[in-house]
C-alpha cells in the first residue's frame, strides 16, 4: 500500500485538484516562481494553437505561495496515478519531492510532490514577454476550456490566499482589455 503524501498546487490544482485529499492548507515553496511559461497543447490550447499555463520555474530568492494537499494512505495510489496522468502527459514537468513551509503553521514543513518545469522541454516558453503571453491567453481555447478562464480562476484563488503577484494580475487586466477589443 502507498504511503500518505503531500502535493503542492500553484495553478489549476489550487481550484481543481481532481483527487481526494484529507487536508488543504496554504503553503510556500522557496526557490521557485509561478510563471506562465508552459505551452498547453492538451488542456487550455491545442497543438495548432497552444495556450499558456503555469509552471514552477527554478529561481533563486523566489518563492511561490499556493496550496498543499495531504493525501491519505488509502487514497494515495489513486491520487498519484491521477496526478501523473494529468501533469506528466507531455513530459514537460519533472516530478520532485521538495520542502514546503505550511504557512498557517510556519514552524511546520513537509516534503511535497511538486511538478517543476523542464526548461529544456520544447513546450517551455519562459522567453516570452508579458504582452505576448497576454495575447496567447486571450485567444487560446482547448479541451478544458479557455485559457482566459484558467488565468481568471488562478487570480481568484490567489486573491483568496491573499497572494500578490503583480505579473499575473497585470496579465489578467491585459487579457480583459484584449478580449474586450475582440468582442467589438
């Protein structure tokens, strides 16, 4: 039988985990930043018109606040199978166990499964400027819905967690502007 584990959500896992969990707490991962740097060809875009979704990029002095989910032993195998299908389908992430600080309990840390961007992967888009990212997000649609929806749900959850990330909030404002122009 599998052991209990933690998993870190920093994008859609925050608002759509898709697996049974025993606990959900605010957490921080140091040494990584949340970034719209992964071309999405499975969920929020297509091979013909990739969207952009969040990934964890390694960056010294950075930190990323999100949600840690504790998965109980009796749900571990099923949850891990689901997560690997969801997150590793295009091999653009590395699955790592990294130390998280549970920010509601600052003295407590756990090791959690984190899906970290492979910056050598063909879907890595860390070189894009913010304007290009906004243009892609404003237009892309995939099997899981629009790229805009993904961005706006992420922003909503960041607000709920009281996380201020100016780059992501700027993207939301710019995508709203671009979408309004297209509707005219």
